[in-house]
């Protein structure tokens, strides 16, 4: 088992990474309130619960937990206020108190929903992440961002609420569809592009082994991804840095979120939208003279090898600009993009010429 720490002072927490962690006894005791028969609300979905709920409940039985199970429909389109109300209603019906711990068993949607419910139930209760997709293991389960979507933009309503523990079992990734696994790879590749060139080069050498879901290769990629994210989060937890900071984790996301919102939530998976969005960010970086065409080609090649889209849907430049105007990174009404100064070094940039932006969108979209 590999173990990392997200260093946030008294709110620091471990990330456990390894094969078969759900089948073994997970030491949840340290993450739960020190009370007899703690109340636990497990939030999962209709796809994940039948696969992994029994293993989790066996672990929880060892700490004498009083468990409430909340199973939601599966899909990005259910990341809404209605789902939050379902969770809160179930917790209230079960008389969950402030010593309750919410456990998210699922992918990024479940993690965001369960985390936001934990942040808002009785003004905040403990929270544990057990991510079951590659994307959630390397990205959304770490760092404390929780929330729901709005018709005008993705993740526009939410809260920062750090978990007490993250458990990433690499075994569960074997049950993912090829499309879901590829979606997670978009975020893995991102870490190399924004701040870890040796990792990016390692990915180029080992991508086929990684796509074959080799256990050791997977564990290393997850560990490196989580380590990079943990360092960024520890330095800028609330994404308040005016330059760089946690915002750099959003390479490709401003364009990508526009794709997800514009196409309708769930039509494009998050990682698919991020991949196409990253190519748009790379193309704009090239137009600014920061990276070469050969760099853009290199980025395109690794995303293609990961079976990810590199051409964005044609929403129209005006629609992209409208959707991007709602991005959370924007400051004082100005669009703030994450771009590449060079491979392995991302920057935030607010002085984008509108004509360059439109040209980039038109060049990167389907004809």
C-alpha cells in the first residue's frame, strides 16, 4: 500500500493507494468520530453499490457502525440540488447527528454530491472518499472541492470541504469501461503537462502498459498524480492565489466545462471534454508563441494514444465565449485561462486577445 499526506495542518489527511484495499480491512476507525456506534451515511449509485457495497459494509461492521445507505441514479445529469435533497432527507430520516460520517463510494459525481451534502448537513459533518473511477482517484477525491452543476455552468454551486481519508483501491478500476478509464487518463496526463515533465515523459514511455491496467503501473501513476495535486492543494487550498496556484490544475477545464455544459451534462465525459479543451489551450499557447507546433503534436499524440478526443464539438465561437464567461477562475470580469508556457509548466493568463481566442476555437472544433 502506498500512503500520501495532504498537508493542511490540523486538517491533514492520508491518501491510501493499493490493490485490494476494499477487500481487506480498511482502517476507517481513525477517520471516524471517537464515539461508540458511530453513524455513517454511505452515498453511492446504482452502478457502483452492487459491486462494492458489501466489501465496504464488512469493514464498517468491525467498528460497530450504524449505517444508512443512500443510492442515487448514475450520471452527471443527476449532480443537482434534487440529489442533495435526497441525501439530506435520508440523513434526517435516519436521525443522523453531528457525529455522522458521510462516505462517498463512487466516482467524481458521487464524491462531489456526498462531499457537498457533508459540508452542508448540520453545518458540516465528517467525510471520507472511496473513489471507484480513475478520474476520481487521481483528481476529484483529493483537495476538498465539492458541489453541483447549474444550467449556466459546471460546478458553480458548492463548498470546499476536505475529507478525513481517501482510499484508492486500484482493483476496482478493472471493472471500468474503456471509455471511463480513458476519461480518467485525461487528468493523469494533465499533471505532467502542468508541473511534472519527468512524469509526462514516463507516461509517454509507459502509456500502453497503463492502458492495459497493469496494477503496479497504475499504482505509480495514481501516486504521482495524487502527490502533484496534494502539493498544489497544500499551497493554495481555496484557490485564492492571483497567479498560478491551484487554478493551474484546471488546464483545459475552461474550454472543457464549456463543452460539458454546451453539449448537455453527461453527453461528453469530463475527461473527454478536458482532453479536447487541453488541445485548445495548447493551440492558444502556440499562437502566443510559448510552445511550438511540435509540442502541440506531442500533446495530441498522447491523448490519442489514450483513446481521448482531440477535436472539440462545434458549439460556435460565440457560444463558447458565453459559457467560458461563467468560469470560476475569471477575475473582475476578465477571462483567466490556464495555458502552457512550456511543456511541464502551466501559467494563468488574463490578457488573451479575443481574435486569438476565436481563431483557436474555430481551429480546434469539428468542421
